[in-house]
C-alpha cells in the first residue's frame, strides 16, 4: 500500500482492489444481502419492538464500525466486505423507511429523491476519478465513492420496490417476477448487444435491491398480506447462513489464488 498526492492536494492511499470479482457467487450473495436488509430491518423494528429510530441508530453505529475496519484493510477481505454489505443493506432500507414512515414522504418522492442523489454520487465519482469501474477501487477516495453509491442503491431499491409492490398493488410475487425480468433484460443487453460493462453492472446492482426485497417480503410476510408467512426471523437466518457459506467459499478461493510466498492478511 502506497500513498501519493491527490489532485485536490490531499493524500490518496493506493491499495489492492477492495471489491470482489464479479462472479455468480457475488450476485447471489449480494441479492441475499438485500433480502436480509429488508427482513432484518422489519425484525428489529417490529419483532424486537425497537422502533425505527432506535433500530436506525443501532444499525448505523454498527455500520460505522464495520466501515472503519473495511477502510483500514489493504485489500479485499471477504468476511469484512460482506459484513459491510449486509449492514449497509439494512441501513439503506432504514433510510427509506424513516423518510416514508416517520416523516410521511410519499414513496414516489423518495424514489425520485434517491435516484437524483445516486446520480449525483455517480457524477461526482466520474468527474473526480474518470471511471465508475468497480475493478479499480484502489484508493481510499474511490472506496468512499463506492460505498456511498452502494448505500443509495439500497435506499433507492427499497423505495422503488415498495412503490411497485405495495403502492401500485402488484404484490410481492409479481414484483419479484418484474424485477427479475428487468435484470434478465440487462443481462441480455450486456451479453448479446454488448452494452458498456460498467453501465450493465450498476443497472443490475440497483435492480437486485428491489428483487431481494420482494423475495424477502414474499417469504416473510403473512398470507393475508400476500406472503408465504415464514416470518422475518427464519427468513433472515436462512439467508444469513447462505451469505456466510458463500463468504467462507470466497475466502478459501482467495487464499488458494494468493501467489506462493505472499503472506495471508490477518483480520
């Protein structure tokens, strides 16, 4: 890890890429993390009766600690990275829920608001770094842009998913099919029509949030609300187990790919 002067007169810390390879395991873990973000927020808020405010304060504090650890790593560490993703999915959900439930902001307004904020983050990132590629998260500043974008993709996905599934009255199953279809179109555009890889990645990343949220609601919500009635506890635990298993798999794979003689980085 090295340091060099930045274009704004600040020091930019150079490091190895801090984001995992974009594989099938990545997309499965990310989608399941979005499901946990939906169900865990509901579990803490409703089942444990913490309320939105207390839940938000607790999860924001845990996220801040996790991000501090993540930013001080020199390279991608699977367990640290995916803990941050799970926590930021919960916090992103709570940001949307607070605006809607505590402040009475309509879902269509929060959807537009988060779209504008996310676009602004992307614009600032591109103007500053001339790229939005997740394959070059090799400085502290780029990583800050990356996690800011991730946070608002979760908030946007929460609002958009709730807008389609609840306010538009389509229900969880139809919403799930709709967002899965949109992701399929992005994949088709990338693999067949060769659209820009960065554009395809971020489009799919945004869409996996309402996809995962719809899946979580479909599984956890009672039958009277259009769900399967499994509850937020079991749904959250099941998806956390899958994420943990994938994290172990990615950790093992990473260690196997390390060059001979390269020291393992301790967490």
